[in-house]
C-alpha cells in the first residue's frame, strides 16, 4: 500500500467518514483538499498533509482524530516527519493572530502552546497553499458559510500573494470570480 492509501485507511479507522463536514463527511473533505493540491502541482508531502490536515482539529473545526499531545508519533509513523509537521502547524494555528498579517510577520502562532514560529519561504508556501485550498473547498461545499467566507477570502488572499504558489493563486481567483457571478434563477 502507498502512504496515501495507508493514511486513508487510518482516517477511516479514526471515524473521519462519520464526522459531518462541508459537502459531506470530513473524510470526503480531506480527500477533496488532497486531490486539489495534487492537481495544482503540490509536492507529494503537501498532498499527504492535505489529506491529514484536520487530524488535530483546527481553529475553525475543533473535532480531532488524533490527540496532538500524545498521538503525533502515530500520525508521523504513517505520513513522515515533514508532512506531520505541516499538519501540526495547520491544526495548531491560531488564525486570529496569524492569518491577517502573515506576509509581514511570517509567524504562525500555536493555539495549543501559545508559542510562535517564524517560517521560511517553502514552509510558508505550504502553509498558505494548504490554507487557501482548504478554505476554497469549504466555500464551494458549505452554502451556509459561502457568502461570509467568500468575502473574507476576497480580502485575505491578496494579502498572501507573495506567499502562495502561482497555481493556488490562479485557482483561487477563478473560484472567487465564480462566487461573485450572479447565479441564474431556476
């Protein structure tokens, strides 16, 4: 089995297919995020991290599949050190203190520990690409949050232009333009 398949099986064992999320289950959402990252040319490591990105819950989705204090080694043994660190950073991110001015301060604040970490260029790109792709998936699959989230992304993504990959930026522009277009009446 591949790492992707092993992780998919582990997510099922942990009940990801039984947890409601935008557009179905958490399991389906995680797969959509990983698939989009792959289609946008993300590294294999980031694609695997995308598949596990909510393993420790997130600031916007508190349900977790793994305990960040005791089970990081479990996830790391399946997806590797680098992918697990991306997953941890993403899940641990305090969005309020991190997101808005990330391009200026390049620092992610950990909501679990209260510590902050300044990221290098590649780590920032992975963090921002995963964040944008995740939020776009929620935007497309959660009609109740779409308007508010769309407005937020239209304001936030330009702040991250210097951090995100060109492919993710282009995809986000296309999706956000579709969200702005009036929907035909049926």
